[in-house]
């Protein structure tokens, strides 16, 4: 294929036209590892709450790359020296930052591939691609791992004001219809600067940051931590855990060869070779949903009941509370449900369980968002702001929940 055909323009509902900057980026996008992201939902089970939330990690990764291009243009315009190699590394790193996500984004991390996180898998994918592309991703990997000496480059990819957050808030807000999450990423990017190789936000952008952090808090309560999204995600995790439990006992389950491989084997990070990575790259939302559709009819009461809940959106009841869940209530519900369906104590824990969710819009323990003042001094955004609510946004809010079947209300 001639080079000119690789400089494509894509149409995005959020930003309009997105340009693919060079042939390497084009070839990475075309790679099966990356194309798989078209089949991984960005917001897990949130479509059970917001019917429009069917956008994918593919969408999000391209959006991140686009706003990274805008950020690089802005910084170069302000005199920040970024070489062509560094620029390309930023595009590659942000494009591939989520490539390790499994089906429905987070469900697999807590059930089938228990102790391997998506960041670790993303790095393995990047290293494999680097081998295939003759070392062209080496600098991007260095940046992604935080090993490159120019600190601001990692901050553009992973920080409290990175391109990842700027895209997913705007994108998820658009597809869910939750307008409160709509952030002004254009203005935020225009206000970016670099001082002493550290990413800063110019003082006149402080109100945009406040709105950004407020949008983040509201999106967590209204979308990511919406109680129905929480119970759906937990149910999906429990379905996969139960399937793995049954598979380990030798039960024959319906599933694609790729899903069955991960159900039948315990996978640890140091065991993941190219063959395992290729199997993981063939695993997507369709494998999981296809299996769950069949598992509704399985003889195992736990697996079939939970699968039916997801397929027909007949979910467990979830109650949120400011206070810790009363142990007596929890034990009472467990006993009642175990008796009603004649299941064991261990099995009833798939249906009656408690936990907590946390919302932290701005983390005081993480690296701060830095404000560059007019006198060129740098200050933490919480100190620089005259708004009381910014201090409130840096407090962690915890809510407790209990889930149980509706039939025993």
C-alpha cells in the first residue's frame, strides 16, 4: 500500500475530524491487537443504565491521540521543545495506553485473569508490538513506564489532568447524555504549559480545572458509580468467577476457545508469553456475552440465575448507605435466601453481598495539578483556588452498599 493512503482522516462525533499523523500510527491502528478495542466497551455494563453508552475503547484511544496532538501543538507554540521522536512517542503511548483492557473493561481483572491488571497487559502488548515494529515503540514504552527523563511527557499520559481523563469525561458524557460531565477540553489544553520539565496549567485556566474536577465527581456518581452500573458490573464479575470455579472442578462449559482457555487456567503475569497474549487479544465482549447467553440454561443454579439477570436486566437490588451495612441485616438476608433456594452458605454469597464505593475527584496523595502563576511560581491547585468547593472535591466520599435478590424484599 502506498504511503499516502495511510494518512487517513476519521470522523469523530466529539471532535469532528481526527487525522492519523503518520504511517506508524496507521499501522498500529490497523494491527489486530488494536482493532480488538472495537469489541471492548468503554463503560462496561453502563449501557444497562444509559442505553447510548455503547462506545468502545477504540473510540476513546483515537480521541486521546487527537487531543494529545492538540496538546503537543499548544506546547510547541509556547516554546516547549519537543523533538519529532518525542512527539511520536507521546502519540504511540497514549494510543496504546488502554490496549490491555479485557472484555467489559474491568470485569475480567477481578475474576478470570485475577492478578494481572490491564496496565501490565498494555505494557506486554506494547513490548510485543515493539518487537514486531523493529523497536519503533521503544521511546513510547520508556515514557509509558515513567522512565524517560522529561517528566511532563508521562504527565500528559497519566496524571490528574491527562489526555485520558480529558477524553473519557467528554466522551462518556456525550454517549450517556449526562451533561454534567462535559468538560471544556479545548480550553484546558490551551492553558497547558511546561515549567522545569513539569506539566503546569496557566493561572487563567484555574476555573476550567475546577469545572473539570467537578465534572469528574458528578460523572462518577451519575455514571461510573451509578448504583445500577455497580450492581451490573459486580454481577458480571461474579458470573465469571462462578464459571471459573466450575471449570476448575472439571465442569464442561459453553464458551469460545479463548474464553475457555482463561477459565481453565490460572494465569500469572510472569507466565504470559506471546501465545497467551495472542489468546487474550482474541478475547472480547462478544465471547463473554455469547457465553452468558448460553449459561442462562446451565444446570448450575448460581451460574444460570446470575446470567439470566444480566441478559434480561433483572438485576439484584442494591441499597446505598452513608453508614456501614448492618451485619445482622446482611446475615439475615443470606440465611433467608439460602433457605429459600436450598443453596449453601458459599453459594448464597454470589447473591447477597456488601461492599463500598469511593469517589475522589482530586487526590491529595497523588501528584498535584500545578498552577503556573503570573510571577512564574508554581502552586498546588487547591491552594491557588479561591473556591471552597475545590477543597471539598479533594475529600474522598465513601458509600456502603448491600446487594440482594428482589424476590425476598
